[in-house]
C-alpha cells in the first residue's frame, strides 16, 4: 500500500483493536496516522492540527462524533471526514452527511475498503472541494463520476475514469507506470514488470476522448510512464 504523497489521517475510535489496526495499516503505507480514543482527545487534536481525512466513529466515550463533525464545519475546517459506525441506521447516516461528512462506512468493514473510501475523499479534496474538474474541453463530475468532452457524454469504465482523474490531478507531471498501477489497483494487485494492462487502459481512454472530439493530451514518457499535457 505505497503512495507517492503521504496522507495525514486522524482515527477517532474507542475500540483499541480496530483503532490500532487502522493506524498500522495506513502507517505501513508511508502515511501519517494519528489516533484519539475519546471525544475530548479528538476535540483537542482537531482544534490544533489539520488532516487530509478524519476517520470518525459516532459513539465515543465523553460525547458524540457528530458533535465533533459539527465543530469542524462551524470552524470551516477543510478536513475530509469519513464516519465509521456500528449503527446501520439510515437516520444516523443521513444526519452525518447533512452535517457535512464526506462519506459513511458501516462496521464491520475490510481495511482495503476503508482505504478506498479515504483515498476517494482525499482526491476530491485535492480539487478544493469542486465536484467539477475541467481540463480544456474535458469535464469530469466527481460526484456523478461522469465525463464529457465539449458537453458530450463519454462512457468510461470505472478504472478508465479513475485513470483519467489521476492524470488530470497530476497534469504536467510524469506519473510512473508503477504509480498508476498502485493508484488504480492498490493492494489488490501484485506489481510486476508487465504493465500491458495499463497500456490497454491508456489506449482506451485516449481513443474514447478523441472519438468524442477531444485532443490527444496523454503523452508517453519512454521508459518512465505517462503525462497529461496540453503543451
């Protein structure tokens, strides 16, 4: 679970086993993962430090995670928030989302699913909260996960969409094939020297965008990877 840029996280969870498992899982990937085990310690941290994403339990000793969420929003802090809770209640979920949480995950869950949700939040936040990402004639709606070229819809597979968003997020930079593979497949794939599957996805994205009237912005950096550029 390696990444190019470390992500700073706060895990607010009172169950020691789960809290430590989440912390170790993200720290092993080179991230910075801090923890808080009750309402007051979490409140102290969010009032001093900023995080790319806060993994927040609702039921905490000393108070409610929803009150922490409310304080974050009242102070206009831009931290991403993923609520995790054993309560599979629609009311709790809707209340958390109404208060400004970015996502909600019900316990029990796999750590790989948690990571996918966290990274999706971090990617959205990297675009300053805008749900529309525009690169010349190409427009991506992050909420709808849809793509248009000159306002005409382009149908991409989930992996093709994630690839295009990743290239746009890193526009002007060469991203290695290894980085693309880890971003799209994470710990689901055993990285090898054979990156033919990435080439196939690049080729498909390029063809679909050009068939819709877009320009060919995806450049190959021989022996290194790919770059999205309008130069």
